[in-house]
C-alpha cells in the first residue's frame, strides 16, 4: 500500500481517528506522518524534561529564598537540587507544574512517613554527651546520662 | 570462600531465596531514597553535618539489625571498587568528598548508603524476579530508621529528595534481564522502545553508550510520584513477564531453526571458559551469556545459574584482585581470571 500523501513511498503508519460524524483513516509513510505532526517527538526522560524546565528563568527567581538553607529559586534552577526539606514548601507554587511535567503527577499516594518514637536524635545526643563526660572525667554527670539512656531501653551504654 | 571480599556472602539461609525466572531475570533491585528533615541536603551540607548523620545512623542501628558498617575512607581503593562491582553502592557514592559510610546486612543483599546524593539510600538486590521478598526487606530497614528520626516528608509531594526526579516514593525498582534471543532476532530494540513508551528507562549494562555486552539490559521505573510503591513494582513485574514471553518465543525460534549452530556456540563458549589461560572481562560476559542460555534451555546440565552468577561478579576487575588478595596489572588479571574460572567450572 502506498502512502496517501506522497503516493510514492510505502505506507507504514496507519492512523485512524473516530470523530462524532465520521471516521478518518490515513495510511502514511514515516516521512509524511512526521510532516503532519502525527509522530510524537522522541519521548524525553524525566531528567531531560527537568533540565528543559530549569531553563525557564524569571526575574523573581533571585527573590524567592528558602529561609532555612538560603537557597534561592534561581540557584535551584541552576543546580536542579533542593538544599533542604524546607525548599519544597518555599518553592511550592513555582515547582508544582514542574513536578507534574516530570512525573505526570504532583500528588504522592504512596507510603507515609510514620509517626514513630523519633528517639534516635536524643539517644545519639546523650551518647555523645556521655563520651564527653567520660573524657572530662565528670563521672557524676556520666552516671546521670547513663540513667537517661537506660530509660530509653539502652542496656549497653 | 571469599575471605578478602568481605561483603560477598555465599548464599545461605540469611540471604533471600532466588525469585522466579532467574535465568532471564539475572537480578531485581530496589532503591529507596530518604532524607532527614532537620539536616541540610547534600548541596548545603557541611562536614560536621555529614559526620553527625553517620554517627546518628550508627547509634540507631547499633547491633539491632545484624550487619556491618564500612566507612569508605577506611577502605582501600580496590575495596571501594569491589562494593560497586557487587552492586552494594552506587558509582557516585565511591567518589564523594564528604564522609560516607555504608551498612550491609548479614545476608549481604540489603545495603544502606549514608551521605549519597540523598542522606540515606536503602538498596536491596536479589536474584530472579522477586520484588515482594525484596521490598519487605528494604522497607523493614527503612521503617526501622524512620521510627527513630524525622524523614523529610510533605503531604503533597511525599518523601522529599535532593533531586526532583526521585520525589514521592523515592523508590526506583529495576530488573536486569538477559535477552540473547531478542538480541539475536533483532527484536530487542523494538521491545525496549515499547518499554520506554510506558514510562520505563532501558539501558544496556556493562558497556558504554549503545554497545551491548553479554545481552544484559536494565529496565527501571522513570516516575516516582503518583503511584503507590506496590503499583510501581506490579507494573515493572508485569512488563518483565511480557518481555520474558517474547524472549522465550525468540529462543524457541532459534532452537527450532538453528539448534546445532546454537549448541555449537554454547559448548564452544563452555570449552573456552574451561580452557582459557588468559581472558578479559568483556569476553567473559559474552561467553557467560551463551552458557546461561545453554543452562536455561537445559542443553548444559552440570552447571548451575548460581555458579554463573558468582563468576559474573567475582571475575570483575577489582573483585578478581581481592579474590586472589593481590594487586594485579591488567594482563596478570586476565591470567588470574582465567585460572579462577577454570577452577570454578571444575576444569583445574
């Protein structure tokens, strides 16, 4: 079968669109299909989409600054990385469409961060304090810290 | 057996049993990225932050999960390279300037990188198609840490990662497939293009750019937000099964039309591996591919896939040096590699 458009090359792409009043059928060669814009452009990977989007700069970018790590939106667009957890909330309105274009979604539906006991930070701090107390030969203080650690269920202090 | 490769643990009751389709699916992997709310991310992190994070995770795990910590600065360059060859760390991780540490569980199949691009990167690897077993091991470790710290999490965007391409679940699942049938029948490109159309990334592994070695391909999910973890794993499993079907059909065609030629190729590959006195790692990969095909088709009977998997890992450049416990120049490596393979295949 020859291409409907050029009537020269063999047709290799068969296109069918059902409209309310009629059905359009086209048998095209690759070149003519591409001329009609029927062949999707090469599918970009999320990283390629991200780099394309990061190039869209605005005069405001320097003024949107994360209060925690001081990363500006302009810097984010240069490096493509967040500086801290707070950046996402700071840049929210600027990155929502951006995340959506990269992932075709901007809404997390997966696992949630669990409440848990979150005692890891405190235990670690106490352990560090204990080391310092022992280094300084402050044995009374060390004993107090040991008791606190024991309250957390840590036996081997 | 692997005294010098401390993290290479021969399969035991502590490792995850092999999943299904383990000839075509060489391995399944899951990587989960997490960050701590109160600590700056990689770009804004200072040396003390990095040290604090390592100390914090050491203190949390503290023998409650069986395994070992390795600080990368304490390892020899060859050992760092070996961790990479065993797929326990990422390529970028071995090059970081900040302090980095990796925890490897006692089964040698789940690792936790500290101070990668994200604060924490959990990674699990298992042979065959086995996402359910693997994901429960990886998420168990993730939950254990998450119970002790505040992860960076947003209700809308999920787990916040350093790079927006990982945000949401922070999870990337991948399968390594051995597809000699599709490579031989020239169908591989078509099938892999189809995979890309449905949101998967595909690349040849071992080999730069488009050069394909050992007919091995990696397929992984591109999108990390908008799907539940289980859905992502289901999609990739479904795709793997589809590709396995097409691969098996291609192999049937090959074996019907050209059985003698293929048997010849398989047994010649085996003969070379059993007899070679010097061999480079690319040749090993290509010969192993033919042999794997032979084992899968039941043509080669006295060799197990487990042996082939071991040879694939141990014969890599850094691992082979660690295995023999000496630094070797390239040509010495090729000689020792041939020696190891002969021994492993019972050819002395």
